[in-house]
């Protein structure tokens, strides 16, 4: 009897809606529900079944997209179905939008940046020439987010500024209310991302100004609770940077409920870290410890951590070192290594892909546009002739250069293969005065340091290494001068370059890395510094060595 009543209800509902715009009227019946409210599916399922019968693939796509929003645990399934429906519609805008939606799920719900970037780059293929400007800037925004995550804040800022210049005027344009709503969301989220960049670059005044602007411009509508939480979180970070620690904690507590409502665990972990830092500054160590441990719990649950939260583990390690708890100290050291590995893997993959599939394509698009705008055949002919001459010269120079690179490459291989590992020279009391116990301890420390590749730590200083060895910089420098025949910086750089050279020779994965990736992995602060020292030590530029190794390995 219940099934017959339900069937009659659906038949009656369809009959009533047929005289109207069926899908939009149906959508009005569930659009006021909150995200993840499954009551919407009594209407969404009707829209799906009707669109399938009618082979109305545009409406089928929209129904699946609505399913993404209202499903608490099957968002990826509905995203895949939306992609299929969009492809059946043969509408490139819908296909691009479908890939963006799937990317957002990976980014926002799962914090799987690699998978998210894959979807954004697929969307970029379909949206780069779209007439739907909102769709274009929506995808551009998400690519900017990945650049920001990688720490390329200076590169991300112009992208976000482009998005802001589009979204902001459309928040008050004479367009449909739904479009105004979408542009308000785009504007506020872009503003939040610019604040993140400014705070990371130390531009605190600019960040604070935008925080105030965001809080002022948020509509008094419950559907903007998440954006409000983002700005309250940002205000808390600004307060922390201004040493207003109690204000920071209050703002973090205001931001947490909205973020917890949708389980935005990435920003929740950021709040717990900064609350821990704030409590620590207020000398409330136990409260600080509680918040640092919450960050670790989130990392264990989701296997995700933002690069700036690495310091969370430094604080935990230092705390248990201070209170002489080696078991906990070891646990958090292992957690730090896991976090470093995860961040490193993400960084290498994302950096390579966004450069290859976005930056290069964007440059090629610019080149094509310039070529279309410059259609003067005469000048192109002259230019072509000049280019041919230049090309001949370049090819000749390159051939000569390649032979020189090959000679340098062979010399370096010979040098690597002929290295004899010698023992450290013994101490002679007349030339090197140091307590024998201390000397023995330093021998062990340096041996372990080199064995565990401790020299790869970025920002390593003589003071930090001396503290790790529980000695002072004077003894450390004296030891390095006597036994390593160099000063501290030369010693560390020599180890890093030897490590990089060995990895490039023997690990095929390292041959695939860019020079930037190698510099980052070996602890150098920038590409140029790594390249110069590599050349100074090996007599060949790292990019030339990499290229030759790739050719030898057919990569």
C-alpha cells in the first residue's frame, strides 16, 4: 500500500510540474536545504530518472551536480556521474565544470592536492576558451590555490587578483540573483586566499585591511557562515602576529564551529596550531600541548598536513625533550618524518604538473594570441629569415657546448668512481687540543649526522648543529676545521652536493626532478645557490648533468 501511495505521489508531482519548467520548479523544492541534507534526494532522484528518460543530458548533469552538494558520503560517485552526463551533452562548459566539481571534492573534502590538480588541469583544457567567464575564473582560482599551497605566493597573487577583478564587480551587477550569489562566494573566497598569501609573505598590514574588508562585506545570510569562519580565522592569525594572543584565541574559537560543521580539517588544524602557539606565548604550556596534540590527531586521521604546520612537531619534540620523555620524543620525531615525506611527495608532483600543464600552456596561449594580433606578412618573413640565421648559430653553439658538457660529465663520473673513502685523520695532541671524551663524542655525532643525512635540513646553522650535539659552536668549528678541512658552510654544502650527485647517478627517480626540486630536497634555500655550488664542486651545471643522465637512461 505504501509503495502505491508513493508511486501515486510521484505521478501526481510529475503531472503538476509538466505544465511548468519541470527541473527548475523541482529544484526550488530542495534548494533551501543545508549541504549534506539527504531529504533533497526524494527530488534529485526524480530529476535524474526523468532526465535519463528524456535523454536531457544537461539537466542530468545538473541533477548529479546537486547530488554532490547534498550527499554526505557519495560525493565522488556523483561527481563521476556528472562528468559522464556532461560528456554526453557535448557541452565543453559543462565538461569543464564537472571536472572542477570533482577537483573541489578532492581539494576541499579530502585534501588530496595531487588528485585535485589533475581534475583542475583537465578542466583548464575545456575552459581556457570558454565564453562563460565565471567558469573560467572559477577554475583559475583553484589553480591559484595549488600555487599558494606550494608556497609560490608571489605567483599566486596575480592569479587571485585577476579573479577578484572579475568577481567583485559582479557582486553588484544587474544579473540574476543566483549569479550574484555565486560571484559573492567567488569574491569572498578569493579575498581569503589573498589574505593567506599576504600573511605568508609578512605583509601584515595589507592582510589586516583585507580581513576587515571581508568581515564587513559578508552578507547577513546563513549560507555564508563558512566564509565568515575563514575571516575570523584570518583575524586570529593577524592578532597572533601582532602578539595579541588572547584576542587571537577568542577569534579562533569563533571560527571553529563553522569549520567543524563541514569538517574542514585543514583549517581546523591550522587553528589548533596557532592556539597552541598563543597559549605557549602566554606560558600556558599544558593548554598549548593539548592543541598541538589535536593537530597530530588530525594528521593521523586524514594523512594530511599543511607545510606551515611542520613546526607543530618541533614544539612537541622540544616539549618531551625538555621533560625527558624519550618515548614520546621518538614518536613525534617519527611523525615529523612522515609529515616531511608526505609534504615532499606532494610538492614534487604538484610543482612539476602545474608548471608543465598550466604555466607552459598559459605561455603558449599568450604566444598564439600575440601571433594572431601580428599578422603582417612582410615583417614575419623578415623575422623568419633572422630566426633561421639565429637558429643556425644556436645549433652550432649548442653542438659545441654539448661536446664540452659531455667532457665535463665524463670527468665527473670518473671522479665519482675513483673516490676512495678514507678514515678521518687521527688527533695529534700537539696540533689539536680537546678532551678525549668530547672528541670521541663529536666523532660519533658527526658519523651519525652524515649517515642519517642530517645535512639535508633546510636552514641548518652551526648554532643549531652544536645544540643538537650538546656542545658549543667553538668546539664544533674547531672540529670541522681540523678534520673536515673546511668551515661549517663549505662542509655542509660539500655533503649536500655529494648527496645530490650520488642520487642523480644511482636513483632514476632523482633524474626526473627539476633543478628546483633538487635544491629543495638537498636543503638549499634557492635554485641559484644550489646550481653555483654544484658547478663549483663538480665542474658541470646540474641541469647539464641531469640532461646527460636522462639521455643515458633513455628517460
